[in-house]
C-alpha cells in the first residue's frame, strides 16, 4: 500500500511542478509590455497553486484506479495502459501550454474554448503567423511531450501485491474522498474556480496565475450550449436598472446629410483604433472634412463579434460569438435587411475566406444579396497576403463597384459592406514606413484608404455617396490592454458627397449605434434594433459605451471609465465616479441582452 501511495503522490507532484514551470515560462515569454519582478513571479506561483493542485488531481484518477486494480489483479497490460495514458496527457499538457503562451499576445486572455472555432478553418487561423512560427511550436510540443512522458514513466511503481489486500484496498478507498475534496477545492459552498487565483490590480499577473488547462475546460463547459447564461437580478430589478438606456425612436434629429437615400458604403477597418491615428494622415484629414464621432467605442474584441455589432446593431457577449449561431443570426435585425425593404441592393466585399467563423451564413441570413470574396480573385491575388487578398487590391474592387452605380440621384440604390484585412497579424504589408510592424500596417491601410477616396471623389457617383468608416474592433498595443480606456476607442467617420458639412459629434456611443443613427438620418424606423441608439436623437439621454471582452466588460461615459471582471466578480479598474452603479447596470445589460438572444 505504501508503494502505491508514494507512487500516486510523486505522480501528482510531477504534474503540479509541470504547471509551475509552465507559469514561469508564460511570464518570461510574454514579458513584453508587462513589467514584473521576482516577487511577482513568486506571488503568481503562490496564488495560482490552489488551482494547480486541484487540476492536477484530475490527471491522477486513472493511475489511482490502476493502482487499486493491481492490488487484486496482476496484468501487464495495465502497465502498458499507464504508459499510453502518460503519453496522451503529456501531449495534451504541452499543447495546452504552448497554445496558451503563444495565443496570449494576440488575445490578451487565457486559453479557452474560443480557440476551437478557429480550428474549423485552420488555413485562416494559420494566416496570422508564419510557417516557421508554427513549426517551432510544433517542435516544442513534440520534444516537451517526450521529455514529460519519460518523467512520468520513470517514477518508480509498486513491485508486488500487498500482503494484506483488504487492508490495502480499504486504504486506497480512503483516498477517494481526498481526491473528490481536492478536485472540488474544499468543503465550502464555492467550488474550484478561476476567480480564486486573482489577487492583483495587474490583470497580466492574474492571467499568469490561472491554470490554462482548467481555464480551457471551464470555458468549454460554459459554452456547451448556445444559450447565454447571465442571471444577476430579478426581472423587475433588471428592467429598472436598464430603463432608459436603450431607446428605439429618432426624435428631433439633426440632419447630417443632404439626401435621405444615398448609396451607402460601410467600411469595416480591421483592428483600427485611435491608438494608430498618428500613422493615418488620410483618416485624420477625413475626420476634419466629414462627420467625426470622437467618442465611439468598439463593442467587442474579435472580427466576428464586431461585425455583428456593427451591421446588426446587436451587442456582444463576453464568452460567445453570436456569428457562430446560424439559427439565431438569421433572426437578428440588420442594416442590409432594413435597406432591402427600402429598395436597396446589397453587396458585401471581403478579401479573405468568407466561411471563416460562419461569416457567410451570417451575411446571407441578414440580407446581403451578393458576396465577393477571396475565391473571386486570381490565385496570385489570393496569395498576396497571409489572410487573403491585400487591401490595395480589394479597395480597387470597391472603387470599381462604386463607379458602376447610377451617377444621378434618381434610380436604384445600393448598400455595400466591405471588410479590410491587411491590418492584422502577421502585419504583412507591401510597404515599410515604420519599424513598428503594427503602426506600419495601419499606415498601409491609411494609404489604401487615401488613394481610394481620391479616386472616388473624381467620379460622378461621389455626389450621392455616403461612406461610413468604422473599425471592427481595437487591439492590444504595447502596454494598452483591456484595462485601458484607449484600447477600444475607435474612429467613426462619415464622408462622401452627401455630407452637408464637417461636424464633430462628441457623444459617447458604440459601434452598435451606427444602425439606428444611420437609419435615423434616412428617416427609416428602427424599432427592431432594440440595442442600437440614434446618437443624434433627443431621446439619447444616457450616453455611454460598453465593451465586452473575455469574461468581463468595460463601460465609459462622461464620468470616467470602469472595468468589471466577471471571473472574480469585482471591479478591476475604477476610474469613474459611477463605477459601482455601472457595474450593476453592466450586469443588467448582459442579463437583458442574453435573455433576448436566448429567445431568438
């Protein structure tokens, strides 16, 4: 019995030590933009230890069962079974560690089930990095798995059956309650959860303390169904907290346009936030010439989510992508479907794979009649960038599409949507202006935009054209992450021949508010856009912007900025005099919008 207990203890400790080494590696590799000390490393390990100890026990279940069986039954294949098991978990653990460490600079949060949706289209997921990057990590996984497996197998096992089998069996059975209690995290009402390791105001240190394996399986359980589950208040209290926040009427609006039925082009600029405006002189010029919404904020942190927010005026959620739910997206409101009802033709342009993250299903289901995407270009054009067709090429396509529209103000109208793609990892653009690869990519996007605007201005179609420039989301840049207000501050600019005069709109708003604001300017009712607000309406009495990130949300208004983390359930950043109020209202908004989504 003693041999078996020692074997299980050593196996458990090896798994724990592996988790600790992975944490140190995570800190060292992702140190860029995140300053920390030796003391911080010790605190990360100490605060994350309870989760590591608990998670390690899951991997002890099979060895425990084998040790119990061998008290009564000698069989060589049980030893082989253990060896195969250690090979499998070694590969799984190393894959989790490498994926967690590698994805964090791109995502800014720990490994979770969100990565699975990108496995459906691996070519698109692989486009963010080079082949060498992938090969290097594959080698690390293989070598690391072999070394870890050898360590597991090298732990001395029991050499004989115990003299007193019943006593040994009873002793082993007494281990079961310890396993259950350890996995559960104790005898308290609360069970093991990610929030228990959070201890710092620095989110990077909190993330470093989280066990990536536990994080993945915890998120997998939460996303097992397509229902959003946010229940914080009674229905009555939720209604009271959200009263007046979302209005669906346009009352006494200021007219920005000289016609109510222009041709409309909505350009979703990949990852473009105000952080990169110094590299974008053309967009800066357009801000001064057109209508500039200076306090606009992105609703979410990924393209699939931000696209839905913009084109459907529908909110985002912390742990799910609405675009990945075809049954629900078909019932969403959309600018395309509404303008179709007004006689508009609709056409969407994207230089990448339009099947990525269920984009085709969403676009078709919400009223986009014609789709132009990567498959419509030549092989050389398709391979001009990692993600697909380079922006200068697709901007050329967009220009051609516009010049084919009727030149006068009488006749058919068209709505064109367009997603750029070059300002995205791995930032592979054909020019070099800045040493900073991200800044350089946005300079390239701006150059493409400037050349496009110059061409279109010289066409007769310009006079009846409205171009809306708005990003799909912001990104982390240097030390700027989700705990900083600037991270999701995005430029929204309206330009084109139908814009009456330059205007500066400084009301706080979200990209979801584009739908109601645009339709309000066109004199079109928008009651079905329940969560989109007409920023120019007199009914817009509670200006604020809300952003959802993985397991949290942030809110900004005239009183400041706050971040609420749902994992430990607390205010992570308090730079607002109304932080406590907005924490409750933010949770109520999640509950309200989740209820709406679940009913679709």
